[in-house]
C-alpha cells in the first residue's frame, strides 16, 4: 500500500520543481538574449559595412593606395577656394627622343591631364642652346623646338637646376637662361605664362626664384640642385652642397626667403644627391626635407634617381594634411629603357621607363593651406612599331589597345610593370 506523501516532502518536491523550472526558464531567456545580442551585432556589422562601402564609393579617388585617407568631409572643393597643380618628373633628351621630330606627338596622350592645372611642373634635364647641335648623354643639348613641345603640351613651370645644367659650358647656361627669360616675358600676360628657376646671370647673383600670381593665389617657386656632373660654372646655377654646414645655411636662406615673400604655397624643387635607379628613400635625405618643411616649404618636389619613389603627406596635430614630399617622380620621357627586358620586368633598369603625373589640389583655410586631393597617374615611355618614343598613360585600356594590336610582348610586359609600380605608394605622417 502506497503511503501518502508528508506535507514537508510535498513542499520539498514543489521547491525542487520550481528550481528546475527556474533553470529552464533562465536558460531559455539566456539563449534569447544571446540570440538577440548576436542579431544586434550582425545588424551593426552590416550597417558598418554599408557605411564603409558608401565612404569608399564617395571618396574612392581620395585615398592613397594603402587606404590612408587624405580627404575629410570638409574638403569638398566645388565652388571652393582651391588651386590645382600637376607635378611630373624628368624630361630627358636621349638621341631616340630628339631624332624622331614631331615632338608634339610625344605628349599627345597626357596633354589633357597636364592642361587641367594652371601650373604644371617638370624638370628639364638638358640645356637649350640653339647655336649647338642636338646632343645626347653624357652631354645633353636640345633646340627650342624640343622644349617648346613640352610647353605647348601644358608644362609651364620648369626646374633648370640639375646635374646636366652645365653640359654645354657657360654658353649653354646663358643661352638656356636667355631662352626662358624671353619666354617668361612673352607669356607674362597670357592665359598660361611660363616660369623657370635654377639659373643665374652671374656668380654674384642670388639664387633665382619665381613669385607666381594665379587666381588670387601666390606661389613661391625655387629650383636647386645638390649634384653636378662637373664643377665648371657652378656659380651660375642654384647649387647647394650636401655637407651639414651648407645645408644649415640653406635652411636659414629658405626661412628668410619665405619671410620676404609671403605666399600661400612655397614649392622647392631639389635635384637630389641620391644614387640613381634606387627605389628606397634615403633616411638622411628625408630628414633634410622635413627640416625644409619646418623652415617654410610646403612642397618638396625631388628628382634625379630616374625612377619613381613614394610620396609623403605630412599632417598637423589635427590630422589635417598640410605638406607633401615627392621623393622622386621618375622619368616623364627618356630613352633609358631602350631595350625592355620583356622576360624580366623586375630588373632595376626597367623602372626608368615609368613615372608619375601627380595632380594635387590645395585649399585655403584659417591656418593656411591644406591638401584636399591627390590623383597620381602612372605613365610609361612606349616605343611604337615605328620606333618612336611616346608617353602613354599606363592603365588597363592601354594594355587592351596593345592586345588588340597584337603587340603581346609589350602587353604582357606592361601588365607586370603596372603591378610593380602599384607597390610605390603614398603615405601619411604626423608632425
């Protein structure tokens, strides 16, 4: 016979049942909470992805290749107080470049880009002496028709200080200066005036520079070289030595020049004393450039290595991009890559065939100027089937054009060159 449960035992059973029910309910509630939290996190993740995608679409062209942003919401330049400039590399004059004639065809593919900017900068690495014959490496010389083609294409601010400046002696220096002085005078009142710095009238003359007035903006431009192939007539060139004392004196001179010439932007062209064909940035050189920025320079535009290097944007304490260093832009036109190594595009010499055009848009704010936009365009020196050297924008459309023309060697070679050049990127640093 089953005995009835005692009241105390009944209570214990009820308590135990209530406990188990509490556990079950708690577990179910916990699962619901976890599920709700997971759903909320997933929703947040999707929202963040959508926001990121929208930002990438909005500012796609305003990011460096390493995804470092160089624009913010307040850097919209429609109807704003802004100024666009284009910086290029070396204009060389090897025999395949000048023997072809019809020099205007060299720049045909990039002319629209060059002319988008009121000021487009290039380093002319040759004297211009009409009285002498065309001459190739190691002692360059061209006639005015060669440099006029670059000007007609849109380049209008030239560095004339480099290691080939005195290739034709004092006569070459004076003839080049005479030519550019005349150009500056004749184009002064035109829509696209020409400017040039780097040459002096006499050993006693101070370094030459330009104060450029455009659209209410004031741009100070000076070109110097740290390297000469020969010492002859160095006193007629904006030449600075690389020893510590000379650099200290030059930094002081730069500071005084900025103080005497209040401007919106100070651009300094430096033909640097670095080894040629080396892609990496020299640490000591970079430190010198940063000191120049501290002294009042806004843009350090360096050349000489004949290969393109990275560029560096310097931000202030509020993370606003204020200044920029171009460590080297590469060749704009040359014949240093006369016989491309189709089998091995990675060889150091192959980099002499490419360079960059970098468009930089500056905006003014209450602290001065800041950089709102940088658009690099990769270019290449291409040898046509007729063996003519021309500048081409190096992109997928050009590769397709080569493929359609059955120039498969060039197409495959330049496909690899694009990948290699895309490793050369801009970066940002903070002061």
